């Protein structure tokens, strides 16, 4: 039986996008050596992560995370951990 099911099916959010603004100074730590940290964040969370190039003179950088709600939440949490570690270290 194909087509669209009816009845008691719940709507499931399959994809969401989150924008996160981080201090420009923590971006190198998020990338890691040869992009290793960012690669691990992507592997652990399974989210798509795009780090935009900051405008000249900007103090912050925009990071766009997309995936399922669980994936975006995991990626956001991991990035936030890097931000906290870097700001406490400086």
C-alpha cells in the first residue's frame, strides 16, 4: 500500500537549522589542527556545520548547523563546550 498515510500519524521534524554566534577568537579551536576538531564534531553529531568567514574587523563569527533536532543540539553543545574552554583559558 503506497501513498500518504492518514489517521494517527504524528508530524516529525526531520530537518532544522540553527545559527550560533561565537567569538572570532575561538574559531581556530573549533577547527582544531588540520580541521580535526570540526571533523570530530561533525562525526559525533552527524550534523552539517558551516563556519562563515567573519567580516573584516568583526569580533564574532556565524556558525550554521543543520540536521535533525538531535543532531543540531549535539553539535551546538559540542561547539559551546569549545567556546567555554577557550574563553576560560584566555
